[in-house]
């Protein structure tokens, strides 16, 4: 019997946000669907159904979930999944911490990821379009005080690259793990900003590796998405999401998608307010309607998981296999070619060779 690699289910609960980060697409992680909010009753059905099928990791995101009128209901749904042994997390920009803390004290989840891009008011404001800098720091300290498990996510661009060491010190002082993400090109409309602001994190990874050694590469739940290198820096873990290293793709991504290799690849199933589920964040036509009943939801999940289990891992040409320390599909003649050139000559790994991880 084939063992399924169950991915995380990302729930884009709302497409609305109170920030305007220049590196983020309108509608956030739901950028290829219409504006809206997920019906909490439908979400509850979906999570129950997914759990009965074997899914065990759920992440609430947006937009900014805390500003939704359904926020508490969404939290109750993922809390109920956590009570049954699932891994439940949420992304937020931390601006509504007064609302968030009482809810998560009552209904604790595994991790809250706070997007926070600088230890500097001016840089923070430039990147987020928000004046909440001091408020977010206060919120981080209040969440720690209330023992709510948090991680900081920092998108690294030219604007805040020189602020990374301050962020690491901030996290070390508070014993918070840090995830550094490169700036993924969202769409062709934002290519000028991306060209001006993109920073390749390979240099940062090399310097952290030289100083602290590497803890290895980890992927997200089920072994999908990018291989992210992890470093232990004093008392905290720093994980680096460098989209130039590798990601996971479906064979049809490689054979027929003009966006291949898109930076994030296939990392999760994504549920969106337009009542669809998808394994591709960018192409609307690949969305699967989930309908209104347990039967239609179950069928959509089965179809999506089947597609995800056909995926393969693809290493880009910024690293050689020996540098990664991880078995790779790259052959020596591919090194030095661009990712799109590689796509024409890939040797595809079988599904059984995708590593299995419960979560990361
Ligand atoms: S994940 Fe979507 S956008 Fe990316 S290569 Fe595959 S089909 Fe294209």
C-alpha cells in the first residue's frame, strides 16, 4: 500500500489586511482568488473531513486573520483540531495582540508566527506601511509573558538586510526562533520592486554555516516545499527560506507551466475564501471547488492529495548537491545552468524518494 505524504493545510481565512507590505501580493496568500472570508461552518466541516482522511497540520493565515469578524470562530476550529492531536499554527502581523492573547490563552495552539521585518521604526514603516512598530514589540513581550509560543518571520530585502543582526539579537534576548525568508517575486506587475529589493540569502547562509555549523535542511509538513537550512545560534534556531535552493513541483509544473520554477513551488494544500482548495498558489484554473457537503469536500481533498503525492523535489542551480549535503536530483552537467534550462533536462525523482517529515 502506498504511504501518503500528508501536507499541511494552509487556510487563507481572509484576503483583507491592515498592512500594505511592498513585498506582499494584494490578498496575501490568497492572491489568485477573489476578496472574501471563509465561512467558519464550512471551515469546520473541512477540518473534520481532512482529519478523518489523515491530514494533521493546519495553518491559519490571510490577509490578516485577527481583523476578521470570524477570528474567534476560526481559532475555535483549529483549536478543536489541535485537541485531537493535530499541529495548529497561525500567521499574524501582531497588530491585534490585545484581541489575540485572551483567545489563545483560552484555546492554545502550537505556534503563532509573527511577521515582523525590522528592529527599526523607519524600516518597519517603509516595509509594512504601518506605524505599529512599538505596538508589535509590546505585543511580542506580552505574548511571551503569557507563555504563548511564538516565532518571528522576517522577509529579507535590501531595505532591512543590514538589520538582520539586530533582529537576531532581539530574538536571542527573548529566546524566540526566527525564520528569514527571501523576497519571492509575486507577479510581473511588481518585478521592478523585486529587482530593486531582492537579496539572495545564499551569502547569509554561508556565513551562518561558517560561524555556527548547519543543523541540516528541513521541509514543511509532509516533505513538500523548499529545503530550508537551519542554524542553531546560541539559544535559538534560525531557519532560512531561500527560494534559490530547491522546491517541490508536480511533473506538469516542469513539463507545461510557464511560471516554472515559481519560487514557492508546491508546499501545502491551500483552502481559500472562494470555496476552493489548491496545491498551486498562483494559477487559479488549478483550484478544485470544495462544494458544500462532506462528500464534495472529501472528493476535493482526495483529488488534491493525489496530485501532491505525484510531486518531486527539484534542486535549482545555485548550489551543488555536495554543498547541500542532501541527496539531489541534480547531475553535474546541470550545475551552472539556469533553473529554466534545468527544467528541460530534469531527472525526476519518484514519489517514494520525497522525504517524510511530520512537521517543521
Ligand atoms: S506550482 Fe503552480 S505556478 Fe508553480 S510551477 Fe507549478 S503550476 Fe506553475
